């Protein structure tokens, strides 16, 4: 018989240790000032083209309120918070590590049953110098978020509140929107959505962007000057690779 006040665990069985509530990656990298500047005011579509079609998050992650009341445009280094479903402790902890211009990327495990962020957290991100937040969960307190005015990309709105119990991680790779995001990757986001440029591809992408921008401006000018059908389509239609069938 077990004595009163004794250890209820069976002898010989070691219980799993409780995980730390928060784990912080102390080896955080960050793009240079010049690299960050190179992505400012660049449309997300240009960035995707410069990465040969890669980098876009799932279309469910959109500007809050479809961008009606907040100008959701931002480009900056990612600071990741791996929260897990229905919890925001890691997001709260990440506030301590925000540098000016960072975009917090908070993984909610794709959970849609409660909010991943609200107006007060958005206000604290703004107060800490953050440039915005990207999350794969919904938000709450829309009117307050509009008052804060900080860009937010999320999956929608809900009044349900989350927990802040942990465990969570800050500064490690996270999975959201079909992409892996690491702290130090570049986030470029606008009303079309969110694009991730991996840290290792920043210089390559910036170099490609120069060519993409020139080509896009030329195409825009052609349309503005009255272009009706692209010349390559005209040539295709006149070739033996197209078959016209009788009525």
C-alpha cells in the first residue's frame, strides 16, 4: 500500500520531463540594410516572378478586412513565433525580440477555432517597431486593429479568444501557408498576399527583380499604348501548331 503523501508514480518508470514554456533561438540572422531596402515598394507578383513562381503563401492568408481599412503593404525580415494551435504565448514572447522593421510570422498550426491575434497584441508589435504580422489563424477585435493601423495578414475574423499557456518557440523555422519560414527570411506582403524569400536567396532574387521590373514596365507601356493581343499569341495562332475546326 502506498503511504499517504508518497510518490504516486510507479517505481522504475521515469515520467517525461515538462518542456520549457518558451524556447528562444539565440542565433538569429538578419538581412542587411541594403537587402531590406531592395524589397521596399515592390509588388508581391514581381517577387514571385523573380523566384520563378515560388514563395507565395496560401491565398487564405490575406490582408485583414481585405485591406479596406488598413493599407496592408510591408516588406521586412521575418521574426518567427511557433505558437501551435489555439495558443499565443510564443507570439507574446516574440515581442521582446522585435527589431525595427521586422514582420512577425506567427504559426498557429492552421487552427481556425479561435483568434491568433487581437488589437492589443497588434498595438504592442507596433510599439516595439514591428512592420506587421503574418499568421495562419484568424484575428479578433477588428475595430481596434484598424485603430492600431499596423498591417496584418490572417485567415479571417472570429470573436473566440486563444490561450497563452505554451509551449512555444521563437526564432525557429515555422510552417504556414504551404511554406517554411525562418527568422531572417524576407517577407514581402501587399493586398495580393504574402511572399517569402529565403535568406539564402535574397541576393539572387534582388538581382532577378531588376530584370522583372524592366520587363513588367515594358508590358504595361504596351498595354497603355493600345496593345490588344500579345505578339507571341498572334504568331502562335498563325502557326501550324493551332488547328481550326469547321463549324
